[in-house]
C-alpha cells in the first residue's frame, strides 16, 4: 500500500462517503500519535492537516527527546520520573529515531546559576536512578574544569568550575511524526495533508458530527462525517474551537516562539550536545548541538502574538543568541553572516498550567533551610533509606515555597490538557514531544468510552508501549547492531558505508523497501535518488519543500550540497506530478523563498 499523491486522492473519496469513527484535526506529533493508536485499534480513522505533516510546530523543536533534568533544580521529581520513563517508551517504539547522546553541562560560578557542582551531582544521581541507568555505561559523571576545557577548548574559562555529563537523546522530530502517520496509514487510516478545516459540523441536536474541509491543492470543499472529532492542532487549538459555533470552552493557548540557528562545525565545534545557563541571569538555558557536520544552538523563548502560520527569526532573536554564544565561546566571534540556516517554531503552552519550568525558567527560590531539607531527603532516597514520597514531602514542607506572581514564558508548564466541549468536540493540547504517546493513550481511553457509551461501538485499544511506529520493527536494545546490519544490505546495491548508514537511520526497518526505489534521478546520486523516490511513493510529499525540509533535513543541515540537488529535486517532482511550466516555476520560487528565509538573507543584507 503506497502513501502517495494517488493514495491521497483515493483517501479523499473514501472520506467523503463514509462516517469515520474518529476525525483528527491536526497532523503534528499529537495528532499523529492519536492517529496511530486509533487506526491500530481498528477504528475508522481520518486525519486532516492544513499544511504538510509536522510543518506547523512538530518539525521546529530543539530536536532532542529531553529527560528534563532542569526540573530537578526545583526538585520536581514526579515530572522527571514520568519524563524519563516515557522517553524510554518512545525509544522503544521508534528505535531508529531517538538516539542516546550524553549531554555536557558546564557549571559556572555566576549570579543566577542553575546548578553548582554539588547540586548538579545530586540532580544527576537522582536523574540516573529515575531513568534506571545507574551503574550502566550511560551513568552520569563529573568533570573538572580542565577536563571540560579539554573536551571543549572554545568554552569560556573564566568562572568555569567544571561540568556534569548525563544521558539525553537526540531526535529527528519531523521523522517521528511521519513514521507515526505512515503507521496509521498502513493500518487503514486516511491521512490527508494540505486539507484545511473550514468549520465544525453538527447534527440536528447540535452535537459535533464532523467537519467541512477544503483540499488546499484543488480548492474543493467537502464534508467528513465522524462520530468523534478531536482537535490536536497545538497553537491553533483555540482557532479550531472558534470554527465550532457551539463551543462553550474559553481560549487556553499562550504560544511562545523558539528560535534556533545553524553554523558550520568549522566555526563552532562541540563534541557532544552542551547545555548551559545564558549567563544573563534571566533563568534561561541554551543548547548547543552538533549534527551532520554543523552546530546548531537555541532556543529563545518569547511570547508570540503574530501569524501562527509564519513565525520568523528576527534581528532581536539573532542578537540574543549570538551574544550568549559569543560570551560562552569568546574566541569564535560568530556573526549573522556565519548562520547557514535557521528555524523558528511555536510552543503550544497552556496559560492555565503555571509553575513547571520547560526552558530553564526560574520558578522562585528556596530558603537555605528548605533547600537543605530537600537535599537530605534526596540523599536518603539515593541510599535507599527513604522512598520517593519522602522527597516529595520534603519539597512540600520546605518553608520557602516557590515564588508566585506573574509567570514568564519560560515558567509556563508544557503540561497537556484534554477537554470536551458541551457539543462533544474534544481538544488535546499542550504537552511536549516526549509525552506524545502518553497523551494519545489518555485521549484514546476517552474516545473508546465515548464510542461505547454513545454509539454502541466496542474497540480494544492496542498496547501502545509495544506497538512500533513505521520503520520501528527493530530490537531497541541493540539499535547499533540493527543499523549496521541494515547498512550492509544497502551497501550491496552500491551505496558506500556512510550513505548506507544514513539511510538506515532515516528509515529503520523500512530500509529494504526504500532500497527498491533505486532508480537514479537525473542530477542526483544513489542516496538522494533512493530518498526522493521513496518519499514520493511512500511518504506523501507534495512539494519540494516538504521533501527537503521535513522528510529530510537537507535545508537545515546539508546546505553545502543544496544548490546541487534542488533543481533535480524540483524537476523530479514536476515529472511525477505533471506540473505545467507555471506550476513548476511557482514551486521553485516557493523553495527559494524558504531557503532565503532560513538563510536569513534579508537580515544579512540589512547588516552589510
């Protein structure tokens, strides 16, 4: 069963003429997770996304699957415990995507520092115990100042005390979405990108029974009927509710913008992901991450009230991040002209969820006595002399509670919200990428109950902890060996070892199928030909930008070869989709516009 432009047309016709059990609005990671579990449970499932899958938010993260060690600076043990457990679940069902990548955390003696060497060791030990990695090769350890500088000689030496190394995971956010979407498609779901909801429809009693949508390719409008409609549109959640004339729930979203910048490894080189305070005493922290011969860093965290479809990188964003990086790496002297690519994304924060920090915000301060009480409880926990409840009790009893008052954007929780309006519209919003499977599982239990109680339909939900995404049929305990074996098969058709491993990590257990699409595309090498042909036939790419930005990360991390491949890619799309000369030119211009925006061309011209 292909997943292509042709299958999309067939899916639209089916969606027009049947009543779905579940209609999912939004094709980011939240909607994709719900779609996988619904389709796998045998529900007639339709998902509609007005852009490309993952285009809005889920391809614009820091590209890590966080364990959330920063929560431990306020001893939020429950959050970290849940997060590391769920991270392990995601790695289990998508073993070719999240990969272990230990994080270096340099510690500076400066005002507003998140951790001291003592407190970071306490936090890391507790983190390891919660993640069940104590006494493994991934267990944390401390580094002296000299050892930190040996690893990262470009780091600022002044006030550097040392550092800690702890386990975190790198991620390919857009690939995680598409692999969930593909699995839902494989299980019979209808997954429709470039399909926009115009209004929520109702039956004669005023209950939600579907949505009127528009095919953004043909501009045809049609209605999809469904017993259950769930809104999983992230920052757009309030907007979708406004399309429901009978909705009684208030707006809840407070989106914030996060920016990341990419430079060549030759300008800023780090051997592993690195995470530190900004040095501005603003309660924020910044990641610096190596990837594909490049280094990217971020993120900003600012309230956003602009166009949800088109958040952009501003001069202010660039100045903020470059100032931090040039302070922490004083010899690199990065300027805007070093930036090869960038991205700006929105976080689906929920206003009502206050307190828990995501990006390093400072929730307040504990008194010395309160802090010591918590440390003692943690040490007893580590020594198996007390239970987690004792740590939580110590936190609650600390005499100086976390400060209240106006929350900054970094202090808003990334917690999720599940609500049902009086007319039946479900909304699943907020959360973070690490929790997507768990959020979907919770929503599915409610959907299962609604279908049983209100429609007399019985469905048995899958065990989503053990149900892999597309490409995830691998032994998650021996991923490196699995990747090596897959790469050996790829080498048999003429790929070199590097390209074979690249495709193995991109497609996982789908690599054998991908290798069947090995017809050379004019102007592309074998690796690029396989990736493009596979995407056109099996990953529903409708534009060159879909392919170069989200099915691959070419625009972000392979700018060196982009000029060579972009024209052959556009030409191949034109051949497959029979574009007219004007349509082909429009697509090429769309690609060029995205490249100029990612490259910050306009800002660079203003800085000449």
